[in-house]
């Protein structure tokens, strides 16, 4: 089971790298925000998996909870900002 | 009444977030919950808690399995499209505009979130009672608003609906 | 029991993979949002159910129960938050004038009361 958790954590790292392509080269601003949010979701799972690998789940579960809440709030704030300002593209 | 209900919900949340029962942590929790529920009990319950609200909660819990089933279908659809080699020929994306009969804010939020989680459709914009929905295919757009509107309306007592 | 947990985690990672592939391949912003907004929710839900089961296997005490409830509360929070974040971003994109990718140039199709196109 430990090996399965280790390899799924590695697979999630690979998927995060793939997502970073969109976050860096996305055609519009919104593609970058979606990419960043998607990376955040995977990071919450990755934190839980790391907690199980190191047997410190009591600490990492709080980190994952706070991380997911911050990710959600960040997405909401950025989209509010662009509703007021517009993205600058026609 | 609403103060007490809010207090006990917050206290339960505190216990499961801390997991400690010594006098220092538990007393701190009681003080914090009393303060926060004094300040925000009118935010948590807009109207007084009543029997009707409890019925709505029970109906909402009954709605969740159907929603999970729809999420499963949606993801199978996404998997099929994502690995399809000629994906651009399969899809026909467009925006659908329709009116809904739902009025209450909470039921509109539930309806919008349910649309986002079901196969091939996501909510773009709600303007009063007009919904703008982005659909990925013609077939999935035909099923809107349909059954889901009736189910959501049934939860909040706005639409009569029988199985 | 641990095998069931492992199957759940693998299924979650598979749905994350599908969502990422869709996110990279779909033609425009709105269709990409279809992939992430849904693949996100189910992938996270399955992974968390698997991890909570595994936590219940290796850690049967009051502390283990508290950690299990915390892990499941992440899933409940995300279940509400993910569609809301998707909707907020799409609304910002639609109002600032990002055009959807279409095949024939018809962007908005109206629907009447009876569900027929008008």
C-alpha cells in the first residue's frame, strides 16, 4: 500500500507539471487562472498523500484543509477582480 | 433558538477540528463558539429554524445520491471526449439561454451548481431568472432544464413533483 | 479493505489524468472548463474516499476518527466550492467578452418554455 501511495503521489506530480504548461502559455488570462486552480486541487491531494507517506497525517490534514480553502478564496477574488476590470482582450 | 442551534453546530465543528477534551482547549472552544454565534446567528439563519427547514434538509440529503450518479456520468463523458482522437468533430459547443421557474436564492444556487456537475453543461451567467448555460453538445442541451429543475424545485417546495 | 482503498485512489488519479488531458486538448476556455470543473470534483472525491478508508484501516482510535472526519470535510467543502469557483470564473470570462469557440458562428441559442428552440 505504501508503494501505491508513493507512485500515485509521483503521478500527481507529473500531472501538475502538465497543468503548468497551460498556466504558463495559456492564450487568455482565464486559462492561466484555471490552470493555477487545478494545480491547487491536486496539491491538496498530494499533501494528504505525503502525510500518509511520512506517518504525520494529523499535521498534514490541516495543511490540506487550509490549502483548499485558500485556493477557493483566491479563485473567487481573482474572478471578482476581472468582473470589475475586464481582462483587456477583445 | 437560532442562537442555540448555531452554538451547538459550531461546538460540534470545534470538537472535530481539535479532537482534544482537556479543560483549557474545551473552555476556549466554548468561549469562541459563544462569541461567534452571538455575532453571526442572524447570518446563519435568515428566518427562524422551523419544521419546514428540517424537511428541506432531509430532501436535500435524498437528492445527493442522484447528484453523485450524475457526476459519475459526466466524468465518463469527459473521459470519452478527452481520449477521443477526433475530438473536435464530436463536439458542438454553444450557449443555451432559457428561463427558469425557480425563485428562491438558495434553490437558484443549488440548481446552478447541479447544472455545472451534470454531463456536458456548465452555468455561465444568471441574470434574474434567465440562465446562460454552455453546452458541449446538441444532445445534452436538449435535456435542459427538464428533470433537474423539477427535482431542485421539489427540495425547496416550489414545484410539485412525483416519482 | 486496503485493496478497496487502493482501487479508489487509483480511480481518482485516473480521473485527474483524464481531466488534465482534456484540459490540454480542448479547443477553447469554456470547453476546458468542462474538463476541469467536473474531473476535479470526482477525482478529489474518489481519492479522499480511498484515503479515508485507508486511514480507518491503519488508525483505529479517537484520533483516527477525528482525522477521518477532517479528511471527509475537505471533500464536502470542495463539493460545494468547486462548482462555485467554476461559475465565478466563467462569469468573469463571459462578461469581459471572451467568445466561445463554435463550429458555425451561432453563439447563443434561445429556448422557450416548452424546451423547443426558437
